[in-house]
């Protein structure tokens, strides 16, 4: 395997571990330990961590090394505010520049998502289904795929990644039965396929805001580095 492929593989592995909470916020990411664990060179790990720093999932501190980025309720609120604006812009452009292929891909992504369980396991062993998370990301990406502005799409991808980290960190702590996420996704899709940008964008904004509100209302699991305050603080 080439050094470029090794770096890409290492990047994906560490990114997944951060998103899944295997590396906690503010946890030091030791290059030697990551190199030994992944059986890759320190150089590949360093390049991967540099990429993750650009993504905002890792922070680099002079003389101290790399750390998983911190999280906080205040950050999630700020992230959601910017994300709503960017996602809505992307969706409006996608609807304006829609194609038959876009409609078909969106329908296919939605179908796969609705046929996949959000969680797997039973009792205390229940956990988020990685397959659902992947399909959820694919659905939201398909929704804005024909956006004409590539810079908006790049920014949207970065913001989605940050929001996904919060969702996974707090997975399993949402209050069950209060939302029908499949229904929300379906309404957004139907409005987009009807070419009604105003309604589709409003529904998407509400969907993202509800997700943030649900997470903010959670009491996070007892994990080091989670700087959390209830919404009323």
C-alpha cells in the first residue's frame, strides 16, 4: 500500500474513532501510540492528524501535540446557527439546479434510510447503528447534491461533520418518542421534489434546530472533557 493510501486509511480510522467517542474531547492523541495501534508510520499519523485539524476535529498545541477537539453546549448552539444558514443556502441552490438524476438519487437515499434501524442491540447493549449513520449522512448529502456553489458545499460538509460528532457523543441519551425523524426527513424530501424551496428550506431549518435542541436537553454521559450546561444556564 502506498504512503498516500496509508495516510488516507489512518485519517479515516482516527476520524471514526473521534466521531464515535473512542477518543474523548480534549484527550491527547499520541502519535507513537496511534502509529503502533494502526501499524503505520508516525509520518502517516502526523499527516492524518493535520488533516483532522483542518476539519476541526483535532486541535494542535505547540510543544504539547495533538488533542481531540473540545465540545460544549455553547459551541453546539453556535454551530447550529451557522449550519442552518449554510444548509438552507445549499438546499435552495440544489432545488434551483435540480436534475432528474438528483431526484432519483434523493429518493433512493431516503428509501434506504427508512429501511434501516437507527439503533441495534437490546437493553443496556443498545447502540447507534453505524449503517444508519452512514445512510443519514448520504441522505442529507443527496438533498443538496446539485447546489451550484462548491464552496458552500465544502463548508456544509465541515459543519455536518462537527454536528455528527455531537450527535454520536450524545447518542442514546435522547428522550425517546418525542420525534419522528423519518417523518421529518420525508416532509423535507417531498417539498424538495415538489420544487418548493421556501417550504423545503423552512422544514430543513426546523429539522436541524430540533436536533440541536434535543441534544442540548440531554444530560451527556459521564465522559471526561464534556463541558456541558443545561439550556437554561
